């Protein structure tokens, strides 16, 4: 189930990273400053239009804003990885896994949202 609080926390972290006030963000996405307060506290939801505006302001994808809110998100990724490895030799699988480990390291070091 999706969580308004999870999305709100991401918005707050992205806004803070850009040293942007709630008033500035509200202006950029054409909502009231109080709406931003409620959004960041998880008390309000966003329309699709507002979600897209927020993503555009922070130059992130809507997937990034929603990724932790999707039901079964991890099981979907596990299935996709299994499908990716299907038909690969053991050697190819090891190379893919090693690359995935290295990529994970880089992603964790450079994580936008923690």
C-alpha cells in the first residue's frame, strides 16, 4: 500500500537538498504553502498533475517519488532479475551479479534519498 508520509518525506528531503523553502516549492507547483506542509507530513495526497510538477521541479522521475510506495515492489524486482538471468551461463550470471554489487555500492554512496 502506498504511503502519503513516505512521499511527503521524499519531497521534504529533495526540497531541503535544493535549499528551497516550502513557499518557493508551493509557488513552483502552483499550490498553497499550507498544502506543502500537509503534503510533507503525509496528511494530503497529490494529484497526478501535482506529482508530475514535483518531479519536474526536482528533476526526478515519478517512479523515484513512488518507488517505496508500490505494493510488492521488491518481489517485482526479484522476478525481473530472475528473468534477466534466465538463459545465462553460470559465468554470465556471476558477471551480472558482480556488476550489480558494484552498482549497488555506487548507488548507496550517491543516494539522493536516504
